[in-house]
C-alpha cells in the first residue's frame, strides 16, 4: 500500500464517519421538529415543510452512504452524488419558495448552504476514493 492509497482511504473513512454523524444528527433534529410536541414545533418557527421532510428523510440516506463509504462500496460514491444533487435541487426549490414570498427562517438558508457544501465535498471525496472501492 502506498502512502497515497492509505491517505485516500483515510480521507474516505473520515468522510464516511462524518456522513453517519451528520445523518444521525439530521434524523434526530428533523424527527423532533416533525414529531415532537407543540413546543418543539413552535421552536422551528417558519420552517418550510418540504425542506424539513426532505432533510429528515435524507438523514437515513446520509447514514447508509456513510456506512457504504466505511465499507468501501462503489455504490456509496453514486449515492453521495445523488444526495448532493437532490440537496441542490431542494435548495433551488427553497429559493423559489422564498422569492415567491413564502415564510422561512434564516437558519434554513444557513443549513441548506451547509448541507449543500458538505454533500458536494463528500461526493467529491467518495469519487476520489472510488479507485479502491469494491463493487
């Protein structure tokens, strides 16, 4: 194993662990917002429903993708790219919602920027590390 190959694997492992942690946090926060009591729903303010549901459901895909990256599965790179693309599409739809005068929270803007950047980066890392991946 060369230094380059071991470095590449380390970066993929870190990305996989991050994806799992990010997914679990997303599921927990989204679940609380969607299924928590009245106080939890009030705390989210003007959350945009389709963004909230997408992020909650995507959290499960985050965990699966992270596990796939840790197991060096080639499909994980494709799933990461799919998540990145879907996140960007939902972000665009959110932008249209805002432009049409829909209510929203500024933290949703920040969260979608973070999610978009994170998944574009994870997809790039997964693609970078795909040379060692198992089918």
